[in-house]
């Protein structure tokens, strides 16, 4: 199957700051009611962010990409490049552990950036809980442009996200290590898109 171009947002250098919550105003009694509702919603959102971590960046993965395959390949890539080669590649020892959903399906992994034998910062790279629709095939419309056709299947994991876990501050050295990791991760994802494998090198 020909791989389509991904509608991605490039994973940027981590700011380690949560995204702002957009708000819109109302008036009089309705404003007071909605404001209280928003305050409650914001508290839920803040609790959710604390539980899931601070979003650093995300990329939308096309529905036709097998979630289990890309998760498995990226984790094996991380075990080699980040856990085994952490000091050389990102400037500090690292530990990589699997991250699975409630059904025990691999959805990504967590990287622990180590200092003095303990985790200084944990960063999770995994699919979110949103769903997206996968079509059977890509056809051609009357205007000649591609259109999604056939039966649809709901797939778990719309965005592949990078999140900093916990609320511990990150040192400048830690930020540099996370930035280097993110840049390497982008390269691995791009290789998967282009060749179907994270392990392709220039000599292949």
C-alpha cells in the first residue's frame, strides 16, 4: 500500500509548559453559571494534566499505520539508541519501559532520564486515548483527487504524544537531553513513514 503523506506537526524542542486553556465570555446570570461550570471543567482538566503529564508535543499518525507495529518498532529503537546508548546520544543514562493500555496492548514507552542512579525526569511517548477512523482503501474521486473509500474501522490512538510526567523541575542539562531525544525520535518516525522501519540507515 502506498503510504500517504502524514498531516503531522513536527515534534519541537520541549517547552515543558502546558498549553493555555481558551476561554470565551458570557453575560449576566448565564455568565455566572457558565463561569462556575468552566471553573469545574478547568479543575478536571488540571487534574487530568497532572495524571497524564504535561504535553510537550504531539503528531497525528495516519489511521492506516498499524499502531502495534509502530509502537513496537519505536520501543525497540529506544532500547537500543536511548537505553543502551543514552550517555553517547542524549548525554545521560536512560531507562526505557513499556507503556500499555488497560487491555495490555503496547501503546508506547516511558524514558527515565537518570541522575545518580535515580530517575530525574520521566518522559512518556505513547498514543493517546482518542480514536480515528481507518478506511479500507484510498480511491480516486471525480475530480481526480484521492478519497477515502470502503468500510471503516475505529482505531485507538489518534495522536502520538510526548509528555513529561510528574511536576518535578527539569535542569538545563535535563532539558538538553530531552531535546536531543525528541530530535532523534522525529528521525525514527520519519524513517518509519518512508521505509516502514525505524532501523533503516544511510547504507541500506
